[in-house]
């Protein structure tokens, strides 16, 4: 903002100075030229007092001035060497109008004045002088004008920088307060700057912080209470299932029910931890072990459908800044989605993407009828059969500073971008 403001004011000042200085320079040049012509005309008039052409045959005596030429009434040069042998335009005009005439030709000053004797015009005196002196004076004034113009533009730019700093400082403080608010610090208080418009924005930001604090606190309280309430029936359900196991029921359905109960308990614990706002981005989780652990859990459900599951890592040592339980929950949601709505082989791949860790979950299904917004819309039921699993996974990813996107639709690829050790999430989604 400071730079744009300084450039804008500098541009305005340059335009204003140019619009003022250029006409002034032209006027100065014209004024100095007119002054030089007037001085030459005055000197020529003074010289005519010593010139007499009335006596025929008497040579005309000129003052000590090589710039003078004398012409008679018929336009013939009768004295001097500079002027043409026959009268030129300014001499003929002077003889015709009986008034002084001047002009500038090729940078030289030309003047013709009538020669009067006994109250009648007896000829004309032509004077010629170089314009170097006038041009030098004009150049000096133009350089002075240019210096003043540069000083004015420099002062205007300096004033713009100072003013921009004073204007940008409260906005920068507001931006810092907004960043803290975005990071979840709802106790932030935006500073006041004494500028009505800026203070109104600060007041609106404070009101938004208070409202968000109230909403988030209410949401967290509800999530915590709901999670605690779910724990009791889950514990009772697990006790009943274990009791059935102790009575000798070793069926596959009982084993599957216990596994689903464990998964549901893990999900509740994960949601409870997120609801408590445990600081994100502090836990470094190795990706390799977690993905192979997910492979062991989901290989059987996929094999029962005749679908293979493959796990591939570009770098076995890669790690992401995310809670292990949250990453496990997101991967489980994506694999469950592939089981329910995908087809063909399923591949889970871990890769590095410019300072981030990306986890792809791909199958051979086609989702060309749905886009990213449709898949992640939070709803209880939909024609496609998608519930709250994918929206929940995206919310968990955002809570940990990551992103979950549909990066491919034919075949289907979901990509989870996570901050790597010492890096951030990738801003632009990439297709697998």
C-alpha cells in the first residue's frame, strides 16, 4: 500500500509539474527572444541617427557595427556587407509599412527599421545578430526550472512515503489482529488509530471476534458434551460384545462388530480432542507406518469385494505435522468412501509436494457427475449416498492446517495436503 500510494502521488506531482513547467519554459523562451529582438531594434534605431543617405554620390558612413546594412527606397543595398544585395522580406515590409520589422531566422535575430531624413523615409537599416546569448540565458532558466521541478517531485514523493507510512501502520496493525483472529485468538482487540474509517473497521473486527468466540465456545461445549455422552453407550456396547465373546461366540460378525466399535471409539476420541482445541501442527507423525497400518485394516474389506489395495511411498522417511489420530481418521474416511462408492483397485500414495506432504487415495471409479463442492457439502443424505464422512474429513484436515480436495474425477483421486516438517501446505491443488 505504501508503495502504491507513493507511486500515485509521485505520478500526480510529475503530471502537475509537467503541465506547469512546459508552458512556462515555452513562455520563458518566447520572452527572452522578444527581449533580445527589442534590444537589437533599440540599438538599430539608435544607429540610424548617424546614417545619412540624402546626398547622392556621397558614400554612406556606418557606425562601428558589422551587423548593419543600409537599403535605399528601391531596396538596393548601399552600405554594409551582411545583408543580401536586394532587400529581403523584412526590409521590404519596413519600406512598405514604414514601421520596424523583426523575425528569427535559423537561430539569428533580424531587425529592419525605417531610415528617416527630413520627416520622410529615405531607406531602411537592416541589423542581424546571433541568438546565442538569448539561447544561453534561456537554457540557464530552463535548467533552474528543471531543478525546481525535480525538487518538487522529490518532496512530494517523500511526503507521500511519510503519509503512506502513517496511513498503513494502523492498517497493518488491523491485519495483524485479523491474523490472530484467524488463528483462533478470539481475545484479540484491534487497536484504534484516530481515523474514523479505520476505527470503524477495528470496531467491526472486535464485534466479529466476540461473536465468533461465543459461537465457537458453544460449538465446542456441544461437541465435548456429545462426545462424552457417546462414550458411555459405546463402553456399554463393547462390554456386551466382549461378554458374548467370553460366552464362546467367536463368529466373524462379532469380531467385525468389535472392530467397528473400536473404530467408532477412536473417532469419538479424535473429535473430542479437536473440540478441545488441542494446539495443531505440533505433532510430527511418520506417514509410512500409519499408511501401512491402514492397509492392514482395510485389505480384508476390499479383498472381500475382489479389489486389491496397494500402498506406495515416494519417500519412506516423510513425516507430516498432524495428529496421528486425525490422520488415521481422515485416511479411514477416504478408504471407506473408496469401498462404498468406488470400484477397481485402490491405491494409497504418499509423496512430497514443494514443502508439503500429499496423501492420495485413488480408485478406478469415475465421479464425473459430482464436483468438489458437491462431495464435501455437509448433508445427512444425498442421491449419491454421501453423508457427513467427507465433510468431516475436510474439517479435520483444516483443523490441522491441511487441505482435502478431489484432485481427480476419472479415475477418482482424493488428495490430502499436509504441512511437512519445516514447510506449509501447498496452495494449489494438484491432480494425481
